[in-house]
């Protein structure tokens, strides 16, 4: 991220087997072909570009790749703040980001009988230390 220039990118890689629903039987089912199909598609990725308002990022325009399919998914940045880390004396930034997508668009049809049953929320909380 370059705040002064108003540019930046987001690149996230998730181990599909690590997704935790807080329910062991659901976690086990999520590995199967009708959900994440982890044996064929072990990673979920998100790549995007930050959209700035002045020197503050406000949203992300990007693409989510899951189960072998890539779809546009834009995210809103709910909060963003940078401070000088008190011990490391380097800049650290944190953000809360979220967006929604229809998981049926990715072929994930298990337990999604109607439009509302397919809506999933992607929530990202991140903290990054400037190198």
C-alpha cells in the first residue's frame, strides 16, 4: 500500500481445509465435493486493488477464486487505521473488511435451496507491519 499515491493491492490465500464453522460435523462435511471440494481445490484466494478516498482506503475491488471458479467480489473497508508501533517503532495498519457473495455462483449448492440460502459473508480482519 502506498497511501500518498492512493494505490495498493490485497492478496489473500486461505487453506480451504482450515475454514471452521464452529461445528465439527459441518467442518467435516465442508471438505467434501458438494462444498469446498478440498481434495481438488485446496486453496481459496482473493486478489484485489484498494480504492482510496484521499489517503484512506475505503473499499477493495477484486476477485474471489474458490472451487476452480473466479468471480468478482467487492469488499467494503469498515475501519482502517495506521499507527507507529510503540515497541517496534514502525508503522502498523489494521483494517476490518467485509463483503458478500452467493456461494451457489461457485457451484457450492449444499444447503442452498433458495437465493437467501446461498449468500455468504466474507469477513477479513488484518494487521500489517511495514517492512
